[in-house]
C-alpha cells in the first residue's frame, strides 16, 4: 500500500501550432512519463488555442479539480505569449513585474552579451506572489502560483522545468506497471483479462494490440497505483492462463 | 472570403496509455493536419482515461460546443474497450448490435480464416442508429452518431477512418498558412509582429522560437481562416520590416 495519498495532475497545452498540426507535440509524453515515475496521476490533458478567454476559462475549471495543473507554452516575449497574463486573471491576482525574474533575466542577457529589451522584460511579468521555476537552459523562468505550474513550450526547456517541478513534490509514490507481450490476438485473451480485472482489486489491466499493417499480437499492461502485490498476482494469473492456450 | 461557414472540431483521445506516458500519441498531429487541410478548425483536444463516467461526462460537455467531436481509442474486443457503450449513454441511445457491422466482421474474419468469437462480435455493438465508418485496414468499423465520430486508436486505422471522415464533409474550406524563417531572435521582431497583428484583420500571427540547445531564430507563421489576401499582405509587411533590421 502507498504511504502517501495519490495526487492528481492535469496538463494544459497552450498552442495553436499543435491544433493546426504544424507541430508534433512532445511535451505530453515527457510530462506523463515523469509524473508516472513519481506516482502522480495524470488524469487529464487538453490542448487549447492561444486565446486569453479560453485559457482563463479552462484554468478556472481545471484548478478546482486537480492537485496540480501544469501548463506549457505562451511565456515568450511576443504578442502571442499571453499565458502569464491569462493565469493572473484566472487566479485573480495582479499581473506584475517579478523582481527575482527580472534579476535572472538581467544576469542571463548580460552573460550572453545581449540586451534586455522591453519585449524580453515582458517575460518577468507574472501573477503577484508567484514562485519562480528556474531552469538552466533559458534565462526566462516559469512560475508557480496556487496549484498552477507554468512552463515554456520548447521541449528542452520543459524537461528542465519538469526536473524542478519533480524536485518540489513532497510526497512521492511509486506506481506499479508491468507488461506481457503475446502473439495471441486480443479476442483470444479477452475473457482472461476480464476475469483478472474483476478478481484483482486496485489493479488496472490494459490491452494494446500490436498492429503493423495487420494484427501481430497484444501487449497487456498490468498496473496499480496502490497495490503492487495484487498487480503481481494478476500478472502471474494472466501469464498462466495465456500459457494454457498456447 | 470563404464560401462556407467554418466548422469547428474537437478531438477526444481516450487512452490510459497516453496519460501514463507508455505511448507517444501520433493521432493528434495526423487528425489536426487533415482537418486543417479541409478548413475545419480544430479548437480543442483532450486526453482522458478509459473510465466510462469520465468519457460520458466529457462527450456530453463537448458535443454541444463543436460541430464535430472525434474520438480515438477503446473500440476493440477487450474489457477495457468501453467507448461504444459510453457514447451510447452520452447520446441517450440503446447500445445494440449493428447488423451492417456484424456482416462486415463476419466477412472479414471469414476472409482471414479466423473465428468471429463473442469478444470480436462486441465490436459490432454501438449506439442505435449509428452510421458505420468503414476502413480497409481492419475489419472492425468506427461509427458516427449525431455529431460524434468514433475512431479506433491504432494510427494506421485512424488514418483510414480519417480519410472516410474527410470524404463525408460537405462544405470544405481552405485556410491560408505561410511562414517566414529568420535568424533574428523573437525579442528583436516582437514589435513588428505586434503591429502586424493589430493592422491586418482576420490574420493570426504565431511566433515560434527555433531552439536547438540555444536560440537559433524564429519561425513566424502567418495564417488566416477567411482572408488570404490580408494574410499575404501581412506576410509581405513582416518580411519587409525584418529585412530592414538585418
């Protein structure tokens, strides 16, 4: 059994470029894996356009329902970077210059011998009371206010910010997940999986056909958020039953 | 100007395997591109777990707000394939055997010399009154009921079903999208993009930093759903202004 209560998370990808298909998203998968590793349950992901009204509405809806709300995208220096302002409105706080962020940006642009223009200074504006999410990849920090964690959109920066986020989580858990690969078709083992799902509490069983032009078999994923022992028993049961058919 | 009213779409990815990070989603990008090509505006994507209650709630919420709701995943033969039943409840129709789907499945399994087991027969159950979305890749069809289009989860099957969906759309449009790549940093051109965004109606301007360990420049995407002429003017304006800085 887990020592700590399972925390839930949702992820809000802010980006027209994903919705028009211009960009293949990589952040969902990375963030999902990292959350799974520390036992935080990612239960919802949405992709929304760069529209202030939509961002605000979605954040207000989601922040009530999850322990952590992570956003990616829209915190750069241009006119379409409206995430920080939208978050400020969503949480009802002043959108203002963060002195710590300004110091970081000043230091960064001095180091790379570039100017801290007004456009760049915009990246130090965020909801009043925010904590910075620093990262070594870019000068501009993300930020955390209430249960909202605001990341950049560029995957390498998201990875750096995710490392900081994971460090900050107090109560980590460990989910169990293991899989069986068989060349049998899904329909041949469906009854076994159904019995296992019913008989082993707290265990989730997923069936994923392996398809390469035509069906090649199945990967059965046995996982549990809180009951590793039962999941291991379920895995053993499924493997034994499959062996009987083969 | 467009001849046809712009239709909106949203996409519901049903899949624990995406939320745990086990699988990198490929369907969002494919569907987004294909919708963009025929001038349907993808305005929302969500990824939700294989939980009946959540699927039903989400579909009820979304089907009111979009012209098309596309779902992927959860229509196979195993216990965790609960999409068709959930859709039936969401639209308030009986979950029942579709005779046309049963015929297709019977024909398919006869052809590949395999048995139409009860588990496989489950794939012919769907909301009463559904239209089939046939495909040549797998025997099991997707289906359409009201404004909900239910696809499989396997990318090659999604592609086949998407081709059928696109064929069925009556009023296609053509969106305009073009881009400028510059080695200037975002902050250097931010003021130009802001002016362009303000001065050219119906034009959307996106700024996407090119980042490869460090900033390498920007791709500026100029697009319009309804006003190609203005978008072309905006592109010319931005290019001219950028050339002045370089």
